[in-house]
């Protein structure tokens, strides 16, 4: 058997048979079938193209069966996942959630959007349209503009995680009406604002604004060429195949209007974005005491424009770039910054301002989508859609990427425990011929990273040791290393690097 829509139909459920079946469905049938199911799990292959399987006719096909509390037979699809979640929520009266996971470029964000779109469209009667559905769908372009970017593996990679709750009023065990939505975001990759690897871009919004604004407005903001800015030129990648920045800017503006973000607020947003870019071009020099001072001879215009767009005094901006405040015994003390730390201080300001803008937009979206008081939200039932940022492994991985990968490890642990093992038990009950899967156990790694002195092991893990060192007046990398090795040397995931063995050379004398 090959090309079956349900992997449990295979005679022998082994990895090579699974891969052969997925390949057959995608490459060897009359049309491409990117989806295959295995009971409640949907396995997806990213086609990297638009297939004619997501239109209104397909939505109605699944919705018609949903009204009958039945499933579309032989057609694995994200709409089927959404429909099953809705039916279970209504029938059981309990919240349901879907987890969309995979490595970067697997198509997670698009799949999550399809699930949300289906639920938003089908969960309201035509006679009771409230505009909630349009607002839920309109949230995606805003979050993508400020939270997605081009990476080496993916032209539209989500650089944050989000958990979307679609809130419902359940009338009985056959019917529920969508009332609104809430959004939780976590782990925005702030470092991308100030650094991008080769062939990568900063967040989309920088390029959307530069391409979509009228020429006169773009000239006013000083955004004629993004290759002139440090924060958008490092990856040497301004254009992205398949993304029209000017068109996406128009889509972004329309979505902001749906969320009732006024044109005045949008103007302030574009000013803020331009100010971040000009901030990145601020340069420093060393004074006679090795402190860093703004090199006005080289970058005065960028300092002026940044202060202007952020509506602050130029002198205050310069002071903030050259000093930092510390809290000592409830008092704020200003301290000058060493020259070697000047760029780090500048970049920290840029990252903090961008993150605040992102969180402000998320809060604005939540206020528009909630349509209920907090107490009411806690009493509602919901369908959750968790869109996880993808696992990536670069030549040099930032702490943020480490946190992202750790999140994926945690989800993999949950998946192993609650999905794979439960499926194996079901195969045993149904007498399915298969080779038991030896599921890798990543518990040692998880414990090493997240353990704490207040936890059951009473040991400081990676995060706690790192926090402890960062709080020191003089953080010491060697002390961090030594503590991790001494505490976790018996952990299977802890390996210490050894210096290469020195080769012994023998000197040969020359005979006379």
C-alpha cells in the first residue's frame, strides 16, 4: 500500500514506510497531497507554493460535515483539525488546543493562520455577523510585520511564539458562537533588531515602511536607501522573492485600521521605526578617560533625526547614549559608559523600544479582540492555537535562539509523553503491525537547563547560574563554566571540551 491518507492504514508502520507513503502522496498522485493524518496528528509537507485546496468551497465542505458532527472522510487538512477541535469543544464542554510545531520553514505560521481562519469564518451564523471574524483575521498581518523576518531557511519566519485563544459562548452540546479572541506572545527575538546574519533581514516592518510610504514622506524620514543603515544592511538582503514590501505595507495599514489604530498613531509608529534606524547609525569615539562619547562629526544628522522622530530633546538622547543609571540603595546613580560598551548600550535602547512597540500593538489587538471582561473570559470555553517558533541551529547561536530551541525541547518532551506513547498504546489495542519506536528521552537536558536551587533537585541549572553571573559587578565566563561543570558533570548532556593534544616533535641532528 502506498499513498494512503491515514498512516495507521499501513500494514507495517515503520519509519521508511511512513516516508515512502508521504513521498508517494506528494509526488506520485494525480495532484499534490501535502497532508497525511495519523489519528489526531496532521503531518504536513510545506509545498512552498499556493495550492487550490484552501478556498471557500473547501471551507464549506468541512463546515457542512461539522454541522452534522462528522468528519470529511479521506481528506487530511488543517480545516479538519480545526473542525475536530470545535466539535470536541462543543460536545465535551472543555477547552481544546492545537499545537503547530516543526523546524523553521516547515509552514507553521501559515498552518496556524488556516486553522484560525476556518474557525473565525465558520463559528458565526451569517445572520449574526459581528465583525469579530474580520478582526481576528486582520491581526495576522500586524503580528507578521513586527514579529516575522527573512532567515536563511525561511522568507517569513516567526521570530516569536504566540498562543491564540478563540473565545466561545457554548449554548449547548451542539452549538457555540465565537465572541472574541486573546493573544499571548513570548520570546520576541530582540537581537534581530540590531544584528542579522548574511542573507537575512531585520523585521519586515522596516522594509514595508521604506517601500510603502510616499516618496515625500520617505524623504522626510531619511529612508531613501536601507543599505545606508547599519540595522538593515548587515545581511545584504533588501528584497525577498515572493514578498512585495509595498503591497504588504498597504495590507498592514488596512489591518491597523481594522484594529482602530488611527492614522495619527500609525504616523507615530513609522516615526518610531525610522528613529530606530537612525539610532543604529550613531557612532562613538573615546574621550581622554576612555569613556564613550557620541561622535557628532560623523553622525550628527542621525542623532538629530532620531530625537526629532521620538519627540525628545537631542541633548537628552545624547546623555542617554553616553550614560546608564544604576539603582543603589533606592537611589538612581548615573554612570558614564566605557567606550567598548557604547554600541551595546545603543543597541539595548533600540531593542527595548522595538519590543515595547511590539507589545503595545499586541495589547491593542487584544483590546479589540477580547470583547469581554476578564471575569467573563475566565468563564468562557476556548480553542487554543499554539504557533511555536521553529528550531534552528546556526554557526553562532544567540541566547535568544538557545531559549527558542529549549522551548522546542520542552514541547518535544510533551509530544513524546502525551502523543507518541498514547498512539503506541492504541496500536497495541488494535493489533497494528509496527515496530515500537524508541523515543529519545531529553529529560536530562531539560533538567540541566531549567533546574533551580528551589526545585526538587536543589541544584542551579543553566538559567540560574547565568542569571547569577550576570548580576555580578564583573561577570566571569570562566566562573560560569566552572560552576556548570562542578554541578552537572554527571549529567549525560554535559560534555566538557578538551584542548587538542600537543604533538611531540623530535629534533633530528645533522651529521657533520
